[in-house]
């Protein structure tokens, strides 16, 4: 699942339903000078995109982050940006 696709600015991200995954990983690539945050939520309804809920991880360099617990909603956002073309992908185990 694509969470970010070639982002070149600060963005709040978009919540995606991930409740069918028991474990997942997020691959973030393209960070030159930026901060990328992976957020999660277990609220019953989809949070507003502007809401950030719980921070699961923060990256300032490309990386692969393992999420070892079920999360109902997940998003990736760019909280600070100077340079790079940032993409993020989610892979999960059902």
C-alpha cells in the first residue's frame, strides 16, 4: 500500500485502515533533509487527516520500520521538509 508518493513538501498524510494486519512494516525512501513520522490510531472511526494521534516512529533518513502490534489506522506524514522526494510503502501480515 502506498502511503506517500514522491512528496516534496510538508504534508499531514492520509489515514489508511490497517486493522487487517497483525504486523506490518513501513519502508520510507527519498529523505535528504526532512523528518518523516509514522502515526497510528485505534479509534473506532477514521481520524481527520490533520489529527496525528500516536507517533509510532520518526525518521530523518531512509529506513524500514517494523510495527509489531495491530493498529487500526496508520499514516505517514512529513513534519519538516528541506529537500528530498519522499515515498513510503506499507506491507502487512494478516
